[in-house]
C-alpha cells in the first residue's frame, strides 16, 4: 500500500470516528435496537411487565394506584429488596443461596432476643444480627472454595440449620413483640422523608447521569472510541429526572416517600457503583462469565466468591432487621413462606441471569417492585395466597424463559 493510500485510509478512519463520536439520539436508538435484536434486553421486559401489571390491577381495582397504597407497597418492598440485593451478588457468579429466608428470620430473632429479652441497646442487637449474616456467608464461601461443595447443597443445609437456631432462640413462646414507640419500629412503619429532601434526592440521579456521562464521553473520545453524544446524555438525565420527580410528587399526594425505602435505594446505589465502577465489580462479572478465564487473567476467584456469599448473607440479615421493624415483632414465621421465592424471583425478574455474568443492582429494585405489585394487587382483590404463589411462580418461570432465550440469542449472534 502506498503512502497516499495509507494517508487516505487514515483520513477515512478519522472521519468515521468523528461521525461515530457525533451520533446523537437517533444513533442511540439504533444502538439500543441492535442490542435488543442481539438478545441484550436489559431491563426492558421488567418495565413492560410493570406497566401491564399496573394497568390490569387498576382496571380491576382503582385503589391499586392510589398514592397511599403505593406508599404501603414500597414500605413492604424494602425488606425483600435488601435480601434480593444479596441474591444479585451470588447469581452474578452463577451461584445460589437458598438460606436467605432463614438468615433473615434468624436476624429478626436476634433483634428480639438481644434487644427486648436481654435489654441490650438496639444498635448492638442490629450489629450482632449483621455480624451473624457475615459469619454465615463466610462459612458458605469456605465450603465452596475449600471443599468444592455446590452452593445449592451448602445453603440448603444452612437453611435447615438457621431455621432450627431461630426456633431455639425464640423458645416456647415463638414470638417477641418489639416496642411500638421505639425508633426502629417507627422507622419500619411510619417515618416519612420531608418533601424537600425527597425532591432533592430525585434530582441527584439525573445530575449523576450528566456528570458520569460527560466524563465517559471525554475519556472515550480521547481514546478515539465511539461514545454517546451530549444530546443523548442530557436526554437520559431529563427522562430520569422527570420520572423520579413525578414519582415523588405522586407519593407526596399520600403520605410521602418512606425513609425505609430511601435507605434501600441508597444500598442499591452503593452496590451499583461497586459493580460498575470498581475492580471488585469488574471481577464479579468476569468470574460469572468464565471463572477459569478470570483465574488465568489474575483474578482471585476464591476471594470474589467469598465476598459474594458474605454480602448475600449480610444483606439477608439486614432484610430481616427491616422485616422485624416493619412487623414490630420477631416470630417463628419470619423468613419462612414465600421470602426465598420472592427474593430470588425479584433478582431474576429484574434482569439478573441465573447463568451468571449478567445483572445489576437495579434488578433487585425493579424486580421487588414487580413482586410486591403482584402481591398487593391480589390482596386488594381478596384472592387467596395460593393464587399469589401460583401467579408469582408463573412470572418467575416466564422471566427464566426470557433469560434463556436472550442468552441463546446472544450466543447465536456472537457466532454469526
């Protein structure tokens, strides 16, 4: 190739790069459509499902979308949502934790025994509950790393052991009532954010999108890589801000935004940052995608697994604390029933893959809102719990089918 041909090719590359750099909203829409066609559906299915659920239940009972009913819905979503956050961590690695319900029940029992029965400060009881979750997760990680025990078997054993310990701690009475006037119970049942703070927090995600988007745009352009244009970044920020401000406004027509839900969202933001912006998060996705390749690239696979199990059990324990605050009691029924199903279903329905390597912290948030919307809507219709179980199981099955089909589509697209 002559010097003139090389120069011409370089100019064409630069021109193509400038075109790609200047792609606006139309280019972003085309890129989104290409991702959908290749099987990368992201959170699209859960958003569509949430709209359909809202329409159906509103037609059957207009109370469903009443502001105060939605406030109660997100109150109830916080505890299961925290447990689901931990499930996201283990699912990203292709692992599972079946003891999350029992761990949350044990944590609530520890709150009752240490705080109410033993008279220790509530902060000490909460820290003890969280520490118990971390220790249980550490045990699961050691069993998985040292003895190659499948997480299904290890956590199934843990489910039985933790449930037995919960029953032992609660004793013959089987239930401990928490002081209704205590800050913990008020946090779980009645505390609402000030309106000005709710609106301020609704503006922050949009501002974060602008700042991070512009930073990413500058870095990618400096490396001569394609990036979203400024119009795309601003459009995303505006859409997100308008949606969040409207949600806050609508909830403010009732009681407002619960502190309990706000703390849950704060944990979602923290985990999302850790997964997307830290080396640990990148290692999580790498191990979930291909553990052997991750090991050969220098990632400490055992340490990553250990951290995922510790986080999962710790979030389950924190969810148990939130549940005890919401119910104002610690009982033998805490953590049983459909807690396991709802927490795992929320993560999967929200878009986290059962096969590992794909998911996000937002999966727990969107998924748990879907789960609670179904439960709340069926309760308003006075339908039995048996139907709730069947419908939730059906939604979970559909989510897994969609995930499997999307995974197959991505594989075939990659081969093509």
